[in-house]
C-alpha cells in the first residue's frame, strides 16, 4: 500500500470517527431545545431596570422637589412601600430625605461615578449571560411543572432592605446590584411562590402555623440554593452581621439558632398576634434562624433523600418539608412541630 493511499484511508477514518460525535452533539442540542420548550420555567426571562437608581443619583433635586409623587410613581418605590407595610416597619421618611440630600450635595460631574450606579450598570451589561446561567440553575430546584418565573429586577437606593421579592418583581438595593448570589436567592423566592400549594386552612390558627413553616422553608431553601451556587454565583452581599453561610457552616451556631427557634415555636400559640409577629421577625429574620436552620434542613433532605424529594416538598407544602427533615435527624436536632400540637 502506497503512502498516499494510507493518507487517504486515514482521512476517511477521521471523517467516520467525527460524524458520530457530531451527530451526538446535535442530538444533545435537540434534546435540550425540546426540554426547554416543554418546561415553562426554562423559558423565563429576567429583565433589569435601573431607572429608579438613575433618577435618585443623577436627579435627586427632582426627587426632593416632590417626594410624594416619586414614592407614588416610581416602580421600585411602589414595591418598597408595600415591603414596609408587609413587615410592619415604618418608613423612616426624615432619614430618607437626608439620604436624598446627600445625593443632591454631590457635584453633578461626580454622580456618574457613584459605585451603586456603576454596580447596577455592570449587571445590566451582563443580562444575557446571567439569564443563560441563572434560569436553568433556579429551575433545577423547582418542580418540573413550575410555571414561567419571568421577573423584573429593579435597582434602587436609599431603602432599608438589601433586597426582596414581591409578586412578579424583585427590588435590589444599589450596593448589592452586582451581587449575583443575592439575585438567585431572590429569584428562587419567585419560583417558590408560584409552586407552593394554595393555602386552604380550616382555622386562623392553622393559617398562622402554615405561614411560620412556609417562611422557614422559603427562606431556608433560598439560602441553600445560594449556598450550592457559590461556584457559579460567587458575589455575595457584604454584611458581616448577617453572614448566613458562615453561620450555616458552624455547628455551634446552628445548634444555638435551632434551640432559640424551637423555644419560640413552643410558645408561639400562646402569644398575642403582634408579639408573635415581632418575635418571629427578630428570631427568624434579624437573628437569621429561618435562613440558617431552613438551609440546614434543606441540606439534610437533599443529601439523604435526594434533590427530587427536596423539590417535591415545595408543591406538597411546608409540613412535608418539616416531616421529611425530622424523619432524618436525631432527637436533639428536631424542629418543633406546631402542627402536632393542635
């Protein structure tokens, strides 16, 4: 066999080897397209809106000229007002005006250099890339029949919350605009709200109990989604007083928060409505018990029963989440079951 013939045969062999590989790649791409077309969640779109933060930082004079009009007309601030009502936290209007004044005092030429504005514009430029990574990741923690979770993320400033989800929208404080880990935390809330069962309680007491465990599951799973996504979404909110991931990794902190939360649950039904609401906010949110303990519960279910079981608890309801966890741990790690006390 001549040298030329050997070269020709080798060329044909390479072609035959490459064809199956190319075919498999095409099949894989086709399967991914079909899967996406069948799953509304995967077709979701995230839109970013920086109009509020631009208005405040670049034109604070206009905002201060008529604050009532701004609060009533600005899309982000309409949601901020609802957040204050939801958490029963009065709007610190005088402090807010001082913040506005500080922006007004900035020389006009320096306003474009504001770090919060730059952070918001940075993530806006990466919108397509973020969508391509975040949507499949979030949907992997939601039921397969989860509906579309498309949302608008508003960036604003001079607010008390670092970020929150409300209906089909999310509001993020400007300094956290480029914190992609916080964004997926809030995006999970969007999916959770769309997939949780409709509440059909037979009494007001049932409603209170369900809401307590709903908040524990919702914040806990969102924290777990963020924790598991640290490699792809590494930018976290900078707040050393509320570093949920460090608390979660510290067994002593987990035990302390679990004990504090259980003590509250044991007396929850004996407290008056306002006292219960205030105490739940203190222990669950300020002290981070719902975030850290809910994250730990999610981890235990995920590792011992599998991701599918963890995801199924969303559509089955918060008691399913509680029972799944309690069935897997020693007595000292049990979360107090208020449902069983009725």
